[in-house]
C-alpha cells in the first residue's frame, strides 16, 4: 500500500541500481595476443526480468550452460553488466505511483512481460488491466 512505503512519498525521487545483460562479442585486439575487447550491442535484458535467453548460434550450436548464455547472431554471448554507478533517478518523467487493485482482500501483483503488463491475483486466476501504459 502507498501509505506503508518505506522508500518515500508520492512525488519523491528514488535512486536505483540495476544490473543487466548485454548481447555482444569478445574479439582479440591482436591476433597473436590473448587480450580482447568487448563489442556490445544495443540488445539488453535487465536482471530483474530474469536471465537472458540461451539462443544457439554457429559458435555455440547447443547454447551454453552453468550461468552462461549464448546470444543470437550477429552476437555470440550475453555478458552480465553490474551497475557501477551510484544509481539512476526513478521514476522517469510521467511515471506515477498507483495502488494495486485488491482480490481476496489482498493487493494484486504486477505480472506479464514488458508491453503486456497487468495485475494478477496470487490466489486465483483473476487479472485486471493496468490504468494507462506501464
């Protein structure tokens, strides 16, 4: 509930740090050297949204395992990028706090992928649309 938020009041600015995954490729700087450079693409997945997809490619036809993920061409792998800055301002302009609808006397949780977010009850299959865009 909004009245119980320990992080501030509506209208306050929060500073958040979030790690993310970036699809890209390591390439050798010099053919005879074992040093390299990371060439990242604009394709990213935020860690809060889960692990990136493990996509087979010509370098890793079966994908990767043990916490490593292969990326679709023209990239080779997903690289975990921790947040190194003190934070970013949140919410973005135009964002606002909303109180979730209730089901069974409890607040519903936010569910669904980005672009298709909705409210969902944790006790039954009830859903509710978001007000406006999220």
